C-alpha cells in the first residue's frame, strides 16, 4: 500500500512534465495490488506539494477508507469515475484523467483521432474513440468510459466536451497512455492542418499493434486489450 | 500587509511558470485585508528579481502610499485599472493582467471564447466575454472591466486588441483565473481549427458551474459570481 | 569592455529562455561604449558554454581585433550584417538576430506583421516591416536592415525567407525587441487563424507608442525611433 | 568505445531538451570509430536513467555483441534500420530517429518540407524528402532511408506515416539534423498556415548550402552530401 501511494504520487509529476495539466487539474489513481482498494489524488491540491501520504485510499465504491492516512481530505472529484472503472474492468490497475489540450480539442468536436501514424498503431491499435457527453454527479462518466473501452484496443477515450481518460495494467501504464494520447492527438491535428493524411492499411495497423504489445521494451508482457 | 506583499510577489512566478508573460509584461495585485489599500508589481522590473519589498502599496485611487516600502519606484502602468476595479467591486480581492497568447488572440478579434468544454463551465460558468477597446491614460480600461464583469459569472474579460484581465476573491484566485483563461482559450482555438465544436446544453453548464463553485477542492467557499 | 563582454554573453541565455533559438543559431552583439568596436558571439558554439571571454571583439568594419581575447575563434557568420548596422546607425548600441519560429514564418511569406494588439503599438509603434531577400556574402543583409529600419518606429525587421533582426539602444534593448517580436508575431498569427482581427485606429497606435516610450518602466529614456 | 557510449548516452538528453521525444520514444546511435560496430539506446528505457553502460553494442548486422556491457538488454526496436544504414552508407557515423511533432505531421501526409527558409538551405540544401511507408519486421525501413538519402543533400528523411530519420558524420551531427529538421518543419508549417511562402531561387539555395557546409562554425569540415 505504501508502494502504491509512492508510485501514484510520483506519477503526478509526469503529468506536469509533459504539460498535460494546469493548476490542480488532472488525476492519477492506482489499484492496491491484492486488495479491493485504490489510491487517488486529493481534490484541488497543488502538484508541487503532493506527497505519498496525501494520496487518498478508496474502496471500489469510491468511498474514502475511514481512518486511513489522508482520509481527512476530500479525494479527487473524479473519484466516482475511477471507482466505476475498477469495479467493472478487473484487468485495469491504473486510471488517469486530464484535460490535455489537443485531446480535449478533439473531444470538444466529439471526433475520434484517426490512426494515421505508426506510433498510434503501436500504442492504441487504431483510432482513439469518443465517449458520451456525461457530467459529474452520478456514474455516467464511469459508465461512458467502460462502455467505450470494453473490447476496444485503445487505452484512451475522449469524453465529449470534457477531456481524456486512460486506463492501464497499472498506474504507470495509464500515465504512458495519457502522454501518448496527447502526443498523437497533437501530431494528427497538425498533420490535418496541412491537408489529408495518408491512411495506414488495416493489416499494417494490426501488425504494428501486435508487435508492439509483445516485443517492445525490456519486459514485454502483453497489453490490456 | 507583509503577507500581502509576499503572496503577490510569489504569485508572479506562476505567470512565468504557465507562460502567460514575457519580459516584464503582466501584473498581479492583491487587496490588503481590512484596509483600503492594495499591493501591485512595480513597472518594468524583471520577474527574476521581484521580492516582497518591491511590491508597491497603493490606495484605492491608485496613488502610491507615500513613505511606504518600495514607494520610490513607479507602480505597474496598469495600476489605475486595478484601482478602479477595487473601488467598484468590493468583493474582489485580487486582479491579474496578462497578454497571454491565446486569450489575446481572441481579444484581437473581439470574439468571446464560447463555452464548449466542461472545464470552462466549471471555472467561468459560460463564455469568457469581451470588453471594449480602451487605452491607458484614464479610467477607461477599469470602467470596461467593471462594466463587463459586473453580474457576469466569468472572472476573466478579454479587453479588445489588448489582453486579459481577471479578478478573484484574492490574488491567488485571480491568478488561477488567468491560468485557466489561457488554457481554455488555447483549447477552444485548437478545437475550432478542426471544425465546429459540439455545444454544451445550458442546463449542463449551469449544473457544472454550481457544483464546481460549491464542492471542488478542500475548502470550497463559493465564488465571486 | 569587460562589462560589454559580460552583458552580451549573459543576454544569449535570454534567447534560449524564450525559445528563440535552437542549437547554435542566433546571435547578440553590443557596441563597446565610447569605442568604434562591438562584441559578438563566436560562430557555431553551444549556448551552454558561452562565457564572457568567448565573445569576439570586432571593428565597425566587422574585422576581429587582432590579439584581443577570443580572437583565435571565428565570429558569428552574421558579423558583417551587425557591423554594417553599427557603421550606419550610430544611435544603435545592440543588434540581435534569430530564426524564431513565428517571426520567420511571416518572413517566409514576406508579410509584415500588422499592428492589431496594443503591445505591438507600445513596443514597435505599428507593423513589423519586411526587408529584402539577401544572402550572406556581402553587405546586402546589413543594407537591407538599415534601409528598412531607418526612419521606421519598429526596432525589428523580418528579412524575407530568413529570420528577424532587431536593434536597440543597447544589447539588452535589442534582445527585448527580439523577444517581443516573436511574441507578437505568434499572437497575431494565432489571432488570424480564427478570422480577421479588429484594426486599431492610427491615433490610438500613435498615443500608445508615445506613452510607452516615455513613461513605462523605472527609468524611461525615450526610444530609438 | 567508452567515448562512443558516453557521447551517445549524452546526446539522448538533447532529444529531450528540444522536445523531440516523449516517454521512451526515439533513439540515437553512433558508429564506433575504426570498428564495424555501433552503440545504440536500449529499448523502452526512461531517458532520465540512460547511462553510458546502458548503451548496447551491435554489429553492422544489428546483432548485439555477446558478452559486451549491457548485452543482457534488448537494443532499440529500430536497431535493424540503424544497422542497415551503417552497412550501406560507410560515410555515416551517426543515426537518429524521432517522432517529433511537426516532422511527423508532414510524414503523415507523405509531403516533403519545401525549402522556403534560408536555414533549410544552409542545413539541408533543399527540401526534406519523404521515404516510403515501411513497417518494422525486416530491412524495409533501412532500405527506404538509404534509397531516399543516397545522393541527396538532405541528412533527414520523413518516413511516411512514421517519423523522421537523420544521418550525420557522427552521432552529434545526426542529432543536430534531427533538431533542425523539426525546427524547419515547424516554421514552414506555420508559414503555410498564413498563405503561400515565397520560393527561394535555386542558385541562392545552392550558394547557401555550399557556404554553410564549408565556412560555418569553428572547424568547418564539409558535409556528408
């Protein structure tokens, strides 16, 4: 549990480093291995001062665990959405939410990012899809994420008019998906400003996705999809 | 008063961190609690060397308080506009002015930023409005800010051909509004480059604004609006 | 002379800080007060390692002063252009050249940046003009700068297909002009992407320029123009 | 060999500094002087922790040298492409691959970057060409790079739908080409957003390229082309 707190606290600095968040926006959570619990960022706290002990321990129903370290604070206002994902996607070990600029720009148009660069095929296996318009207050954001990503290769979903949610086998994998989602959303946006990108044949997309999930890196372990 | 000087000096580094200012442009001021006074940045001084003792103490008429710390220097050339806001909007505790890129680009077209992302609904409760063309030399900038923001949910106003002014319950709140105004001005600009954004229904905007002002963060205290 | 070396060396870090240069591109020079000499960056040297003793002392004919500190190195390949400016514009104390992105983009189209934001009126007194296409090898770049800026309010000129040159009363003033030129070139570019900016009336431009040159900052001293 | 490891490890920080890479994407390799060997980045390792001893020594067939330092790790997944270049272009001493945003945007449209700014004429001697669509799995990426760049002045090639590969007389020269390729891809993209750039006459391009390859910097040594 200590390790989960440390990892999730540290991963928030990656959101800052890659320019995915401003002020106190955005949040990372990670499942506690072997427990029906996850840790998540507190609501409205500066990234500069987030320490492991500030992370808040929650049940899969999104309730703060009474008496746990940090439990006197309010968890991220997106906690219910994270909890819904953990309850309904047992293979997910990490969830990230940001309003990163380019991903959110596609989301504002409710337009999926088309797969026209090989890095997207590698990482997402095709387009980054759009989820429904849903606002905070019930399970509608969580339901939209789960409905869109279940059975989809992509670990990222653009929630309409809102921003991006990503999932991963652990919190680090979800943060990587958030970084890559913004990177490809930006590149494809800029590509389209100059004219129509060349499509990538579906069999090439399939081949790139398969290889990347199984060969890339030092310890390939397969993907969520 | 010392605390006001320290807070206002420190907040200027946030303008630099978020890329809202270049060279010596931009300024933050904060009302001194319980006094008819505010502190503001000196004119044309590097951000690298701004210390609490450099902040300049002014009356609500925009006059430097004779004999006060730093009073041998000239205050920001926008001091009259800040003073006009404090005189006419007693609920305002902080004012920020920048020429941040995307906000100023909308201002150059005299076009309000439409509310097509939920973060705008949260933070501004709708569009970011445009104020009149007004140049330095009398109260016309201050009057334009007050006329535009009085009774408006937005804490940010795009002054035509000029830049953005933001207000807040305190200086930090006004800086947050400046950061968020640039962030949403950028995201909506980029969204529109790829086609028409999907509108957000008014009742959803109302609901998001209401919730964000009353629930978000560790100590929700309601908004100015 | 030592002070001139230190100032010019230090000012190069501002080019890096504001993202105006990549690799070893760009250069700053400063006139040595009271002498027919100036100091300039060496050619093709990393910004990370530029020290005062690396600056190269040149005559107003652009020749390295034999035996001076650093004289074993080649000066910037733009030295002839800087020298031409110092010979022909005695009021100029500093010159800067960069290929900063947005200024160079306007230069590639040979299009002046129109004055549609008040910060441009303040700093440049109107549009940023375009100079001729000229390539390295003789005095044609220097002649183009001088011909375009003589009698013009602007301290910046976009050399067609090339980049931007700025002048100032000293090296710091020329660096400020380079920073502001890129900032306004970017803002006006982005403004135009969304539609036509609103023009600023000429009398307002005149009034803003006059005031900024004579009132802004702690020690207003008038401008070059 | 130690020097090659140190140089290649250190050069990866330049990719980060200039924003050419995110997460673990991108790679630099350098030929070991006097040997039929090169060193390259390991696959999927964070830029923050890349040390000289992590670089992987490979033969010109792209095989890891058994028993060499770091040989227990997998080399970059682009190793086969680097090896193909070294086998077939003996004058090449360094190879770099990135998915930098603007270069990749042009690549997604299979569109060469036209030479409309003098910095491109200096550095690339004309346009940056496009290579074929090719995916990982055989020599097709390496063949595409070599076929496109052989006899071409440009040290950069945009591989369709993929990213950019650059070559140099050594690893540092290839990194410089990667930095400059992104810089000019960005500037020309932005120039075109505002209208048609002015073409540069071919004789001026030739003259600029010739001069830059032979005169610029402290120790001009000619170019690869």
